[in-house]
């Protein structure tokens, strides 16, 4: 798909509004009970890139980024400041943050995932855009060495091992990651007068499947 492996300026995404979106189909039956279903296996994030702009220089930077992506045509990376690590925001990334699988003696490729758990239920989110230099991998509590034991595809979030992990081995990972997004409009309206008055343009972006 059309995607540029560049990140929207992190200084502008800081303070932006956004978060996960789900699609749920609700049917109310004649007896008042409901049937609920979803066509989406995974949530999708939405953000407003306009909220983080604080100066006219920021507006110019954003417009240049928009033009280089040709509006909605090309996707890009986005740093979600509220959720960009494999661990809690107050902690540092370690190789034991997330369990991404268990070895079977055959499989050599594993997708990075982040698991969200609450009340005995959980959701495993595929992480497709890890940040270079932040990925850590381990087996059964022992850290492994990148380039020797494993390698990471930064475009897909797939970890490849030189030898398949033995059966039952717990594979863990830690990382920072971006969200693959695109602009959700083909037009941006800006005004020097309105910006000086404290009104910033709305620039919606939406997560894309990659």
C-alpha cells in the first residue's frame, strides 16, 4: 500500500486528542434483549493533528508534511504519546514487557504484539511499526542479542530468529512503536488571523491497516 516510513513531527503530535475506535453492530430484539457483534477484529485509532500546533511555524511544518504525503494518498507514522511503549508509561522498556508467543521448534517468525488486559479478558494488538533501536527480545527471562539471535523488520513488526525457539520457550519483547496513519481529509484550511486568535485548524488522521 502507499506508505511513507516517516514520522509526523512528534513535537506536533504531543498534546493531540485521539484514541481507539471500535465498530459494534447492535440489534435490539422484540423482547428488548440485544445482540451485539463487530466486523472488526482490531480497533482503529483516530487523532487530531491540529491540536498540537502552537505557532505559525508549526502550521507551516504541518502543511509541508501534508503536501509531501499528498493529502490522504500516503500513510505515515504517528507517535501516540498516551500509548507508545510495550510497558506502562511510568516504566522503562525491558525485554520482558510483553509475551509474543511460545516456541514450537518450527516457527521462526513472530509478530510483535501488545496485550491489553482487564477483568480477566484481554486483547492482543499487532504492533506493525516498532521504532528503530528500541526493540528488545528474550527467551525465558534471558535477553537475546539483535543481529546474532534475531532481527526485526521495522516496516512490519515481525521478529525473525536464526533458529526456531524450542518447544515451550516463552518469547518476550519490549519496544517503542508508532501508529500507521493517514490524513483523513484532502484539504486543510488555515488562517493567520484565526490562529492568532487561538483557533487552530482541525487536521484529522486515522489509523490504517498495514
